């Protein structure tokens, strides 16, 4: 059974029909990527799943339960977290305070302590800078902090919106490696990426979103080899 299933989702911004009845599913333990041009509706899709936008119609089913219409904090508590585009860390809080904000829904002190150790093992640089203000970190470090803050909610499904955006190529490689590591720890990943090649290389399955519609889907390896995808998204 899919851990996350989207059925006939319609989302509007006023009169603009941004998402036009899309359906897709995410199997547990997999990395699934949504690729598409700017304005295709990728961020809107993730924001709607996270409860930040209310859909007009359609179902969002997580673990067998419909969650569309629930508030964001309830969806987060159930095990879905969103690492937003542009990092959105708290610049005036320390690294440690940012991480604890990620765990605000949790009551298990020992579990929180273990997860802190885990994120510091994934990102040793954050451990070195734990008392530094978030706003003083480099772009790459801020992205690491945004991912770690998401992990502190102990998600079962982690949605990441453009995690490689604006990073130097060497850091992009590092972020993709970290995503694979997190997935190996049992976290299901739903990834939105402009870097379609990098995203498809680490994914199990992919969907192509164009102006609010899913136009193509398949195993990530097949999409990488697809001529239409190569021309439109892979710059080949």
C-alpha cells in the first residue's frame, strides 16, 4: 500500500487553476521525484500535501487516512514534514534552537536527544556551529540546517522542495548523497528538483508535471533515458 496517495487534486489561487486534477502515489521507503519547469505546480503540490494550501477538490491519503484540510501542525505530527524552498531557517536563532523548533511537536526527550546525535553525525559542520546564529551560516550550511530541522520531527515522509537550489556543484553532490543516506534510514522521500538529472539519478520513480498536469511517469531510470524528458528537462 502506498504511504502517500494523491487522487484528483485540484488547487486554485483565486481564479487561477494551478493544479488540475493530478493523481500520483509514493511507495514506502522509496525516493520519488517531481520534475517540471518553473510554474508547473511542484511547490504548490508539496504545500498542499503539507496543509499550507487548501485544495478545492481531491484526496490526499496518508497511511490509509484522508488528510486534506487538516492543519499543518497535525499533518506534521502524523509524520509528514516539508523542507521548504529557500531554506526558511530562523536567522536570529542558533543552530541548536533551529533544530529544537523542528522537534516542537515531540514529547520523547530521549528520542529527541538520539535524533540530535543522528543529525550531527550526518552534518558534522552543524555540530561545530551549534551555538552560531542560523543567519551567519553559508548557503550550504543553511540547507543542511533546514534538512536537519525537518528530520528532528522524526518524519516518515520527508518532502524536499529544491534542496540543491543556489548551491555550488560540490555541495549539490553532497546534498544528494545525504538524501540517499536519510532514505536508507527508512525515511520515504518526495523530492521536487530543478536539477532533474541529479534528482532522477537518486530516485526510484518520477513524475513530470507540466502546467498543473502530470504528463509522464515511470521508473527514474526510464525517465532519464526518455528523449522527451532529455530535451525538455535534462538539457541534452
